[in-house]
């Protein structure tokens, strides 16, 4: 059991890091869905109505982003769309890394350093994954 404990802990940390990197692409649709769902619930739609409205708005945010990446012919506009989807992933990466570092080290300076490194890593991963979703539909010479 003494040997199995650290292996399980490292496996769990690896799993959550993989999950964070995988789900960082969907940070903007998730934030939009949660905020719109909470708003709908607070304005009288009820819990079920808030969940439905939140899911629909999050899905619509993701779908509109995908459609824009396919339909927009200018590379600068695609880069702007990718940046809009990447910023919430950077914030999520910072928050997740900061939560882990608060448990691991007492120094606030090193917590911030590692949190910034984690935010950069998650941001670069999300940037690459989102930009990989773009279809190369630009016409030659544009």
C-alpha cells in the first residue's frame, strides 16, 4: 500500500491535467452556458428551464464559433476568433493551477509563478487545438 499510494496520486494528477487540457477548448461555451443558465433561472425560468437555456446557449456559442472559423475568409479575423476562444481557457488554466499550487506550496510568489506557467501551457494548448479546428478555406491570393 505504501508504494501504491503515490502511484494513485500521480495518476490522478495526470488524469486531471489531461482533462484540463482537453476541456480548455470548451471554456468559452461553458462560461456562456453557465451565465445564461443562471440568468434564466433567476428571471423565473426555473431550474429545468435554466439548464435547458444554458445548454442551448453554450452549444450555440460553440456552433457559431465553428461556423465563423469555417466561413470567415480572412486570416486576421480567424486569429481574432481563436483569441476570443482562447482567453477564457487561459483564465481557467491559471485558476486550476493556482488551486493546485495552493495545496502544494506555501510561498505566494511561487504559487503565482507556477500559476502563470500553467496558464501559458493551457493557453498554448487551447490555441493550438482551436486553430486546428479551422478549415483552410481561404482562396489563393487572399
